[in-house]
C-alpha cells in the first residue's frame, strides 16, 4: 500500500489543511485515498471523510497498542491506491512522560512511511534550513521525504525558503501562499465538526482542495508515497477479533463469539454525537448486533425493539436546547436505561444522560448536572474497572482519553465506572455504573477491547425480549 504521513514541527502549522486538501485533490484526480489520523482526535477524521468519501480512521498506539496499528491501517486502506495519514501536534510529540509513544514519528515508523513535512514559514527564511536539519537528524529512522511550505508571503520569500530546503537536501513538494480562505472553522475544542458544519464543511474542503491542486506537486506526492516497502502484516478483522476475544465475565470464561440472536443496538449519531470510531460499529455487527443509528436532534424515538444503546461523545453542549426540546426521545432513553437494558455512554453521551446540561433538561438517568467550564481536561488515562458492568469485569484495565471543557456534579455514594491515579498520584474515581448503564467521560477505542464489545452485545441479547431480536 502506497502511503505517507503528513507531519509538522508543531501544532498550528497547517497539517489539517494540507492533509485534507491533499486527500480531496488526489480523489479528484482519480485516486482512491484512505484517510487516517494519528491519535485520539475525532474532529479531523470527519473532514477526511468529506474529502475522500471513506470513513476517517484513527491510528493511536497508546489506546490500541502499537501491535495493532499496522493491522488497523491495512483494514482501513483496503481497496485504495494510497493512504494519507495526518499526524498530531509536532512530529515527535507523544504521550507526556514517554519517549514519543503515540507520536506521529512513532506511527510513521510502525508503518514504514515517509513524512511530508508541513512548515509554517511565517517569520523565517534561511533559518528554515536549521529547523529541517534538526528534525531530520533528531531521529534518522524517521524519513523526511519532502516539504510543503505554508503561509509563504511572496515570490522572494519562496525563493529564499527553497534555497534553505536545498541546503539540507529536502525536496519542496508544495508552496501554499498566505490566504485566510484556507482556514477551517474552529471553536473551544478545535475545529467545528464536519457534521455540524454541513454544506459549509464541504465548501471548506473544496477550497483547500483547490489550493492544494494548484500549489502542491501531486505527482511528486505520489512518488513519495510509492517509495515504501511492502507491508507484511495481517489485516485487522472485526469478526476474527470478536471470535478470538476471551470474555472475562464470571458467567462465561469461554471464547466470546457472536450471539445466537441479533439484538438491535441503537447508536447515537448526527451533529451532536460525532465522536465515535468506525471500528466500534464494525465490532458491534461482528459480535452479532443489528446497529441502528438514531439522531437525538431529529428522531423522536429509539428504533423499534432497541435492546441497548451506545451514546458516543460529541458536542451536546452546543445543542443543549435542541436536545432538551426532543422530550419524546429523552423519555424513551430514560425508559430504556431504567429497564436495566445495557447503555454505554462516553463524554458527550454521559452529559446527555445527566439531569441537566447548562440548565437545559437532559435524560435524568444519571443523578448529576453538567456545565461548561473555562478549564480544559485533556490526556490519556490508564484506568481499571472497579466493578462488574455491561462492558467489563471488575479489574479489567484499559487506556482511555479525556477531552472536555465541561464538569459534572457527582452525588455522594455513586458507583464509579473507572478508577485511575492522576498526575499527582492521587486516586480518581470517575463515571457511573448504574444497573445496565456504564457512563464516563473517558473515551475508549473498542479495537483495544473487542471482548468488551462482545460482552455488551451479549448483555443486550440477554436483556431483549424475544420479539426484539432479529
């Protein structure tokens, strides 16, 4: 599989603009492009999906383990001509207090992929040579294969910058002029999601595609992506993952295959709930579920026969009034949860289950109130399940990720979903386990725990009335 990684010296250099524009421009030219994003980011993959017409996928060694990255890449790249992987932060920035674990460089090495280096050239000229020399020499096992100069001010500026690249022997594959029209819309947690931005997101992707098509050497990019060794790794397969997963629940202890019936599991989607991984739905189906997407901003009822519910993250705080106004669906969700049916909620899904969000009434399943705060909570967490739940047996360990600017009141005596130690080593109890409900701020990647997905589906099958299964 031809492949390359789009990286930069630091955040804000233009990686998303170049990567998204490159995906769309190559697709226009007839290439079948597989899109990927390094790390736990959910927003950029939405724009990648608009650009390529394929699901945007994440490659996160921290959450899924480095041994799964190549297989997940091969799975997402099937049927394509080349893959474009957008990096995260600066090239060598990974999980804090590790030697670059989860960084763009880490993923590039796992994929044996060359790096297309995007540099914001504002405020520098020949010093660019020193910057490139430093990045290339810091870890020679990471191959910098070409440079895209971004935010170039003039023809003379371009000339000097090209000279700096020539000094260190790096080919310039693109030069993007300063132009605010290339910017994608942003807000408190990054870009506005493509699902929320609607037609404007399509227009924004088209604009960056126009720019890349004019100012980037697409043939040169193809040559760079083609200069890679063959990948000899098994392709990740959701059916094989579920079939080989071992359920650790007390009542099983045997390989967690598919269910004997197909429970209907509703998965929230639409503009308010966009923070999910494509592999989650694939694993749910592989485990025997019939997945039905429900949009809490539009749909007034859960699907007929719904035996379980998945509420992924997103931006419900941006849509609190509309979510509150959909009283019929909120009542439906409350009835399902209180019946003991399995409900898996993460971050935005947790807020939707709360009593209120910024004063707007929510589902009231969880006895807590959510509110926006000025503080960003961000980072990976190594967590353990303190109690049995529909997702895991007590003692199960996962690595998840927090990413929110909201807080939630926690009533005394609540049963937490996860425990971990903070950066100061103080114990943290977070989330809720309540009957069949597992609700938490922690985002998890289901590819890391296929046994948890199989456990959830079997719990849904056990809770569903006979007429509700397919």
